């Protein structure tokens, strides 16, 4: 992309606080953005070929939304932890195998999207994110939903299209969890923890495409209790 085109984008961004440059074949995060560290609130560099974020990413102290979907990221720099105002971090369709511990320092984060990466395990340490509403981990290679997930403040956790065969009963104690998506995994009927049906806040658990027919859930202890929550929630939105 020519310098004049980039310059025009930078000038617009200076006024709007939004920098969007998608599908341009960028190989790296544009260095020129350093001029706008005091302005930028939103950055979207989706559908490029960026392999790494530079350390200067930490200087965008006013950034609220960072979207780098469909790139080639394999890791994140520790400097990302300095983005104390970041509310949305969307890194769908990259090549991340793990999530670095520094992400747990993004205290303002509300939405964390990591769909379509190469995560092998449920990320740890996210319980410190007190404002996290939505955690999207769909289309990865995660095999278990561990007890530690009960520390999350998330309202929705999306784990569709993973390889999950184990769900810890402790997940029922996740304080704000209302929606749990587990479609197209490796769950058997016996893998569904009864406490999620009887004792949790979950009002929607989606389980299509596992190793049992969803209608078989009707025979589980606590299914009626779960359906009461499901119906009450449905009424609210109709």
C-alpha cells in the first residue's frame, strides 16, 4: 500500500480516533501509528498477514477496541498489559497456541474473542477480569472445561467446535454465567455435570453435535430446574 494512502488513513484517524486498515496484505503492525498514541480508541487490522505485535502496542493508553482477526499471530507481547482501558480484544482466526498471563492485567476487558486459533487448553488466570462479559474460545483444540473456570465473571462462554470431553462440576459456581455453548464437542451424556442443571445460573446450555442426542437430557436429574430458568429467560426477551 502506498505511503499517500496510509497518510490519508492516518489523517482521518487523528480526527476520528479510529484506524481501520483491513485486507491490505500488511506484514506488520504499521509503525506510523505511533504518532497517534494519544488519539486512537479503535484499531482494526483484520485480514492481513501480521505475525507479531510490536512492543510499542503498549503506548496506546486510550485504546478501547483492538481487532486483529484473520492474521498470523502466534503470540502476544507482554506490553499489551499496559492497555488499561481496553474493553474489546478480538484475535479470531490467528495461530495462538496459548494465551500469555499478561492478558489477565487488562482490567477493563469486557469481550475477549479467540475463536479459530490453536489453543490446546482453557486459558488460565482470567478470573481477575472482573468486567469480562463474553469469552469466545470456539473453534480451538481445547479438551476440558476446568474447575478454574468458576473464577470467571463471564455471562457467556462459547466453546463450540472444540474437543471437550470433560466439564468440571465446579463450573456451576461461575457467578454470572448465563450462556454456555458446547456444540460440536466430544461430550457424552454422562459428562454433563448435574450441578450445572440444578445449582447454576446457566439458562442456556447448547449441546448439539456431541456424542448423544440432546433430547436425552430430559432424563437427567435437574433438567426441570434448568428448563425453568431457560423458560423464564426466554419470556424476558419475547
